[in-house]
C-alpha cells in the first residue's frame, strides 16, 4: 500500500515536471531559431560554410533521388515523344535545311572574322573551360530560387562562376562544397547581374524578384528600352564574362522593364559552369603586368589557361 | 516467431516513421521536376508533414525533431537559417495546443484547420523573408503556392493516415 502510494506520488509529480520540461524545451528551441536568424545576419560566411558542408554531406543521397526522378520524367517524356515522332520528323527536316543555310553563312563569317582579326592584330578573349554538372536539387519557389549541382571544388567549381544551359545564363555559383555547388538563379531576389541591352549597348542591372521575369534596374535616365531588345552580360565587375546571352525585353511598363530569360533551368537536367580563369566576386584575380604578354595569376599561384 | 517480432519492429517503425517521413518530404520538396511550362513553385510538403503529425501523433514528432527538420529544410532550400525552423515550431506549438479541438474530427475539419495554419505560416515566412531581404516579396506566387499546397494536402494526408493505420494494426 505504502509502495503504491509513493509510486502514485512520483507519477503525480513526474507529469507536471515533464510538462514543464517540454514547455521549456519548446521555448528554448523557438528562441534558438530566432538566434539562428540573427546569427545568419552577423556571420553569414560561417552560416554559408555550415550550409555548404551539410549539402555536401547529403549530395550522394540527392544524387540518387534526383536520378530516380529524372529517369521517371525521361520515361514519361519518351512516351510523349514517341507519339509525336512523325510530326516532329517533318519539322526537323525543315529546320535542318534552314540550319544548313545558317551554317554556310556562319562559316563564311568565321573566315571573314579571322581575316579582320589578323588585320587588327586582335588579342582574343580567354577561352572558357566548361564544367558540366547535373542538377540534383531545385529549390526554386516563392521565397528562394537556387539549384544544387553535383560538382564542387573537386571539379574546380568556384564561387562566382557563371552557370549556363545551351540557351543562356541561369545564374551564378553562390556556394561551393567539395562535391556540390549552389547556383543562385538570376530570378532570385538577391541576384544582381550587370548586363547590356543590345544593339544600343545600354548598361543596366538585371535584378531578380522571385518571379519568372526579372527586371532591369539602374538604367541611365532618359533612355527608352524597346520590347524585344536582346540582353547579354556586360562583364562589368569581373563576375561574368561579357556577351553571355541572358534574355530579351518582355515588357516595358513605365519604369518597370521585365525580361524573359532565354534559359529555363526547368528544361535542363544538366548545366555548364563556365570557368574563365577569373575567380568571380570572392577572390578577385591579381593582375601581373608583363611587357610581352599579359598573364593572369590566380590566387594560390595557379596560372590560368590564357590563350 | 513472426507474431512476437512484428509488434516490436512495428513499434519501432511507428516511433521513427513520422520523423523519417517528414525528412523524406524535405528531400522530395527539392527534387528537380522536368515539366515544361511548370511555374516552378512546389507545394510546401514539409509543412504538410509537420502539421499532420502535430495533429495525429504529436508525441512521435517532438519539438526537437521539428527543429531539426526545419533546420535541414532551411539549409537545403537556401533560406536564411532559422526562418522555416521557427515557423514549423510555431505551427507545432499552435496545433498541439489545439489537440483537443482536432481530436476525433472529420478530415474536412482538419483540412480547413490546415488551410488556416498554412495561411498563417506563409504569412510568417513572408514577413520574415521580406524583413531579412528589406523588400516586399511578390504575393501572386505565394498565393499560387498556398492554393497548390492546400489542394494537395488531402492526397498526402490520406497517404499518411493509411500508413498510420497500417502500422497501428500491427503494433
């Protein structure tokens, strides 16, 4: 009877203690979450490193899951494509004839271009190395727009490099781990890219706003932009090489200029990271002047493949 | 032999499955989707998972698990660390405090409850993200995400309930 009483007493005491402990834990976790938000503002570099290392650790798992979904979508697409084979075959023949004409023209222009370069003693811009990588995670949404690639420092991916598909620019490398890299898409709220509106060479900044159509800002006053004008990277700021196709002016509504991007990362399972030998926004390249030939020395003493 | 091992294994699976399933939902929410013309907005799967377990089995997804899930969600989704973590914890706290209200109610009532909680949580994320980015984030995409998540909740909720019942029968 006495033992039963004491057990009941312990039980009666344990319950409120447990409840208080649970409430305390809950409040402590909520406070910790707010502290995390604050800490992210105080030391973003540490937070970014932490994020990169966790993403790196999860890369093998993301690799497997993304391959699985990719296979499912590919299979579904193949079934659809099989249905449309006859129709698309005719279109492809037509397109091929048109492309052959363009090829002839391109060859003629290439020869002409080379001859003009020789005449001007033109120093060609550096050649890019491509690092092809697969998209293993896509976090594009209403609040953040980024993708994760299955290539990182091990494959020479560096922070600040441009990521493109066959159609054009999709974003820049914002974080690199050993096996993974995060690409901040040009549609993201935090993305700012210096661009040129062709053919009039108007400078502007392409700013993402989390919608599919980023906007152009910081144009010189009094400049009128027309619908359909092509936009390429300007190369200013040393982040991106100049001339990468970005998109075209979709609409001009008073001060709001919207851009339709050429590239849609949703259509590509692979992207290419461009390595121009520049170190982008984080490690600015050191220039060593040489009277014979300019040579770019990267941080760490590694010479770039200038050619 | 089978009869003696099943309850043990079933019990263990039952205990860990809310956490594992919600973690899987975090991973599922970042899977690349290759559909042409798809607007690129995914339903908030993690939020659905947290809400579901907070309603039906809060003891199996304690606050520290919610914190961990929120943290992983923030890391993988590229959010500032802590944003979704705090939102998930608040949802968890609100829903578990209303446990008596949800207990024994029809799925439609739970769905309506989810609609309210979802609106509140999206509003919280919107406020936090707008403050952190010092700009107002566009609302139309968020509305689309709200409708998408709300519309898909019955599908996921039904699957999770079936899984719960399947395990309970065997424990």
